[in-house]
C-alpha cells in the first residue's frame, strides 16, 4: 500500500500520555505523527479536571524533573491548589491541583501546536503494520498508512471501549466519542496479551441547583503549591466543598445493586483500587456510616460541579434519587450522568526492562 507519511515516532492518542510522548520525542529532535480523530480532544479532561493527589502527584513531579509538561500545564490552569495530608508526615503528603477543564485542553493544544516536529494526523488507527516481526508503522481505518520504527500507544479507555449506564451499554471510549474499534485485534494478532479493565466517572451537577450553604468549604492553600515551582495566577481563586453520603444513600444503593452494571454481572473488567465506585464503597466498606465526597468545579466560568468519589454505573433514574440523599443536593439537577467504561489494556507482565 502507498505510504502517506514517514516519521521517527508515531503517537496514538492525545490525552495526558500522548502529550508527554509527543513532547518527549520532540525534545530528542524526532519527527512525530500525533494520531487522533479530532484536534480539539487533545488534553481533554473528561472525568475530573484535577492533577495530582495521593500516588499521582509523585508521578507528576517525576515527569516535571524529566522535562515533562503535565506539571507546567497543571500550574498554568490551576484554580485551586491544596496539599493533602498536610498535618501528617511528608511521606504521605501530596499536592492536588484543581484545573480549569476547558483551559487545560486549550493550553495543551497550544503547546502541541508550538512544538517543533509534531504533525497532527487525524483519523482512527486500525492496525500495527509489521514485516517479519519488525514494526513498520500503522494503518488507519480509511486505508492510509504511516511508517515509523516506533509507535507509542496512548489509548486510555478507548481500546474496544464500552460505556455503561446501568444495564444499557454502547460502544464508546468516553461519553459521545467512538472507541478504537479495531486496534485490539491487531495487538492480539501481533502477539500481545490484553486484559479487560473498567473505570467510572462522577456525575456533573448544575451549580445553581446545589445548596452550597449546607456544604463544608475547603479553601485553597495560601500561598498555593505548584508542580513546576511557579504557582498559577489563579491557583487560589476557587474553593472546593465537602458533603457526605447518608444512611439513606447507603440503603438505596444496597437495595438496587442488581441495577449496577458491575454488580449485576454485566462488567467483567477489573476496577482501580484507588478510585472505587460508590457501589464499591457501600459493599466493601459496609461498616462505614458515611463516605466523604468532594464537590469540585469544572472551571471558574462553567455551570457544573462534579461529585468526586461518587462514580457509578447505576442507571440515570436511580442516580437522581441517590444524589438527592446527599446534604446540599436535595434539589440537585444532574447535567451529565455518571457512567462506567470498560476497555482493553495491555498486560504489564509483557513489559521489558526498557519499559517497552
């Protein structure tokens, strides 16, 4: 097939990992093809627009030390910065930065556009191209192909992705976006072992339907911390808030677990230990009378807040009732419902010492 481009590195996906991969290769002087369906999805933060937190903040600091860009982008678009576990020892302290959701994506897209050597190639990658067991490039669903000796897959939740709202499911990498439909088959054909994972997102609530006077205010640190050493100009501009589940919340969820995609037996993928769904919390920590939930803005000028810690795969009609059992959310209007997403991932035991 006629080749439509030759590069040093092909990066598939424009999320956090794709941005770092393209930027790192560019710093080495490589010519990079950054492949994704649409350029406005670069740097999109569809779940919770925050960087850092326990375990993850250390990774961001390490990326910054290696010349990465996530820390700088996080500081540039921060609206709330806070050091978690500040009253405890330094080993468990972690910086968490709340970001302007749309601002982070805009800053990431501006950075990529200004990075020498990065060429955007729009389309869905369907397959790895090999010759005699040697990687040669990738092929797109429309028949185009690109050649390169290195391909970096940064596919997130898109590999054969399926989103779930209760028992209802449809193919998607995240809400409203098509999954990578064919690449899993190509990975299997080239000798890779895949696992099935799942994760979830929290609901988004209309800000004007929340009684903020019933919530505990969590102020930003003053002065705010930063990943890059330079706090953003608005890093202390917005508070976040706290609410909590109630016995009514727990009872409602327990009665309806059979409607959950995961507990109803529809999702088989493994979930993350560090970010359990609200159904997971009710089942695994049944002795707890309440669970804290963070109420966080999607940005300074958006109409949404999200319930961090309340990810769910319950059907929307039940989510309405669940959310209205929370203090401050008795009259809440859901703008976007929580959902679970199930997707393929590479089995990490296949990694070499080079991390390939």
